[in-house]
C-alpha cells in the first residue's frame, strides 16, 4: 500500500513538471482526439502530374539513368490509377569493360531496356506526420502493382572487335513498386519511388530458351496536384 501511494505521488509530481501546453486539461474527457489521423493535405478526386528521374539496377553490364513522366488520378485517399512512361539511357559499366579487356572473344548476353510504359493500381493506406527540424512533414506511403511493356534491345555481335548491333524485342512485364508522396503544399508534392519489373525473355536469339529477368528503378522528383 505504501508503495502504491509513493507511485501516485510520483506521478502527480511528474505531471506538475509537464508544460501546460502538453497537459490538455481543457479537453472534454469524453471527446476523442484524432491528431495523427486527420489529413491536412488531401488528394481524393484529383490528378497529379509528376516528373521523376533516377538510376537503374540489376543490369549486370549496363549503367542506366531514367526520366519518367507520371500521371495519376486519385479516386479517393487510398486508391489511384497511375500511368508511367520511362525513358532509359544505357551505357557500358565497368563490369563489361573489364570483361571485354580480359576475354576479347567472349561476350555476355547484353540486353538494354530503353523504354517502358506501364499502368499501376496504387494503394496508399498509410498517412503520416514527421517532425523534421521542428517542421511537420506530411506524407503518404503507397504500394503499387501493374502491367507494362518494355522495349528491349539485344546486342547480337559475336566479337569485341565488332561494333554493337542491337535487335529490338518488345516484352510484357509485371511490375510492383513502393514509395512516398511528400506534401510540400497542397499543390506541390515531393516524391521517391522504387519500381521492380519482372519479364520473360529469350536467353539468346538462337536457342529458343526463355528465362526470367528483373529490372529495378529508383527515382525521385516533383509532382503537381491539379
């Protein structure tokens, strides 16, 4: 009993040390507070146009950089349909340069993804607020899934001494993604996005054997809510 009394007194003294603005004595005890749940920025029934850019990953012999315009329409605060067109610039990376120097008669299967078009269903169930240097940052966290088409180019040369000769292949891909929409203002949005595409493609142009490939793009950019 004595310990319980000491605990109650300790809590009372601790409460006296709490600044007045954090006590909320003025709140009706029967009232419900929704500080975190309330959305300061909304996007339902609005289109958002974004321009993003970034790097690609999972290409063994290519370094890539992408530019992608995006158009999304938010049916409500959680669901949206988004169309994405990605333009990709490819360049040989150090792995390919080293391989060509060490084995001039051995060439890997070099596949370049030069463009991609996809439609996503976006689901954004998480809305959060973060204190960043005493400023409140509002953001949505979303996941997405979709289907798209890739413009793929395969190098068909047989020797390092030859110039690159690319054959075009159009491929169908399934895509998943995740990212954050950062509300700078009601109109201006910051954004980052990680998208993965998975697609079947021939291992080479002669055997007829098909394998699964993957491609990853990490991009950042800005959007405008109309």
